[in-house]
């Protein structure tokens, strides 16, 4: 599976990326070796996640999201968070 993700850095900024292993990628970001941008901004928190069947679709979507303004990225994060909370056991 291919994943698009948005993480929130410790300084409140958002980073969008693509990976095939979300757990491993988040661990790398939190070790300061995930990306040049997040190197000085960890720890990070996962705020959004999408699954895609193909690498090409995932990379296309990543590029699309990276062009979004912060407000639209936050809307994605909030909708994903609300969706997840509805699935959580009470």
C-alpha cells in the first residue's frame, strides 16, 4: 500500500509526504532523519493519512496536497481526525 500523510511538527508547521510504510517513516521523522524539513522540527505527530493502490496515484496526490494552503491542509486533518474518532471504541 502507498500512503500520503500530513504530520505536524513541534513548531506547528505541517509537512506532507509519501511512503509505503507509515510506521517506519514516522519513526524516521521522529529520529530526525525522515526529511531535511523535519530534521530540526521533530517530534512530529501524524495528522492525516490516505491510502493509494499505486505509487503514481500517491505521488500525484502528494503533489496536489503540497500545493494546498495551510487552511485547506488543516481541513483535511480535521476531517480525518473526526472520522477516526467516530470509529474509536467508547
